[in-house]
């Protein structure tokens, strides 16, 4: 199976790996995907949309400009064998000055 890195994101590709990205699921699709996804499990995803944050105040949970949107056509395949190793948690630590600079700025959550 061929993969691309998340940091190589564009709206032209459908497969990504490594790094962090913010996934979004529309409210009317939550129940459909809730039964298919388990925390800590690795999945192969295809047929999703890559979106770029355009809105100034978006409260991003991470600093990336891209996010993926789970479409109703997304294909989710659980990876049975550990084909890759990905950290379960990733943190973006910042210094105190950055925290102060983010005050009253709703671009990114702190």
C-alpha cells in the first residue's frame, strides 16, 4: 500500500501519513463513523476532502493550515498489522510569549 506524508498535503491527493492533521466530521455523519473508529487504532483513509482553513477565527486545535473532512464517500480500512508506527498523542509546546500573543486571538486553541 502506498502512502504520502500529511506534510505533503494538497487537495490533489487522497492518501496521507505521518505528522498531525485535524479531522472534521459533519454533524449528520457522526453516528455513521462513530461505530467504525476506535481511539488508538490505525486506519487507512481514502476518498476524503482536504480543506484549507480560510476563516480568520477558526480555533484550530493544531497549527497546520490543512484539515481533512470525512465525506460520506470516505473509505475507512482498519490496519490489522502495524505497518507504521505513529504516536497516539502529539503536543505542540509553545513558550510563554506565544501564549500571551494568542490572547484574544481565536485562530488557534491554546
